[in-house]
C-alpha cells in the first residue's frame, strides 16, 4: 500500500525547498527542507500563532516561502467504512450526500477527501478525512497574510500512517497501532496488516499531567517541558503521572478489544509518538497495561539531515508528524 493522498495529493515527494509545519494544540513544530535534506528544525509555543510564525522565519533565517501543513484539532476527523463500488470520478460527489451517515458535522461546513484502501468485488473500503471549513480557512488566511505559499494541508493521523507505511515494511504483515500522545488530546490509529482500520481521539492530554506536576512541584507550567526533558526526573515523572497513564491505557485497551471482537485478532505492536514518548520507562509502563510489544515510532529513519543527530535526539519523538510532511 502506498502513501495515502488526501487534501491536494500532498504526500508525493517534493524536490523543491519547503517547510513542513505541524500545528499542534500547544506547540508549532517543523522541519526545514532544502535540496532534499532537512537543514533545520524548530519548536515554538503556538500562542499568538501569526507572531510565532514570523519569529520562526526570522530566527531560523528561512529563505523559502513554501509550506506544507499538518493539523490536529477536534474539528477534524478520520473515518473508515465500506462503500458501494463506483466509478472513481463519481465517488466524491456521491460521498457528499452520504456524509451525514458518517460524521457529526453538516456536509456544507466541512472540506473532505478520501482514499480507497481496498477494493472488493461488490464494494470498497474507504478512508474519509474531514476538516471544518472554518479551521482550514482561518489557517490558510494566517499563512497567506504572511505571504506563504501553501503546498497542501492534511491531518496528523494521515502523516503518522504514512511514516509507518514508509519505514516499517515488515510490520505491514501484522496488526499494529500508532498512539500519538498530544498536549490537548491523544489519538490512536489501528492498522490491520498495513491497512488503517480505525482512528480515534482519546481524552488524555499531557496538559493534565503538566497541571499536576506544576501544582505538586511548584513549577510554572511554562517550565514543565524543561523539567521533564531532564533524565534524572523521569522516574519521578512516571510516579506522578501513573494514574493518568493508566487511564489512557484503559481507553487504548477498549479500542483493542473492539478490534479483537470485530476481527478475531489481537494487536501485536504499539508504536508511541509525541513528547511523552521520550521519557525513559514510558514504553515499559504501556507494555505492562496493553500486553503488546511497545516501540517508539522512529520518524527519522533514512531521512537525510544536515545537522547533528545528537542535537535532535531529546526532541525527535515530537517530530513524527513533521517527518511525515517531508517524506
């Protein structure tokens, strides 16, 4: 299965210079690409996003104005379902009239695109990606006012699936999942032998743990990430966050149970990504609760970079989506 093209056939290889920007709930993260190499990276608080955007270009001395954008928001979603077999040119028009069956939004208030995952004799399996027009239009407006040329926009979960499909060829033979631990909320995607089966938003977000640590340790919220990045604090972090992580694992396990009931198969591997996945011992904690092999989604395999990997190792697990932008 090849990369899934959605929203402007974005996921094709590009030879031109551009910046891949992941707009998260709390941070703006990205990779700068020039002549097919990653030449720089950045991470900045999203607060006052237009100003943050200008600062990034100035501080990193970025010369290109071309960008690729990834979004994660409660007004976006991904659905999977079977659909009658039609001429490919008629699918999108027909889907528009069927959207009410699959999404909680009005068809008139969203942009959507689809990808055919499997074709059967009588029907086909579709992936439907949806985003509210308000979110997309406001994002485009910010970049256009800053004179940026948008090469395309898609969703975090789509890019993470493509990272998996591009880098983990052997894991396409088994049932696996990608758990993206985010600031405002997390997202889980389950793949059945390399084909996406389900994407689900989870209530857990790292902001919950940050608030707990800030209160107990009397550390300002803005300084929590720096505290967590210190290896000597990892053991205490796991102790303080254990109840929250356990609750997240219960949510994940319920999705695994749903998959097992529907397919009669179990999830063999879980790939973690997001900021918290950098914490030592996090994988062991998830393995204990989920009873599956737990790995980190290595998002820089085979990517050519012009900077020392040592500079990036502490942060690299937060850049999985961004690396999907530059495949």
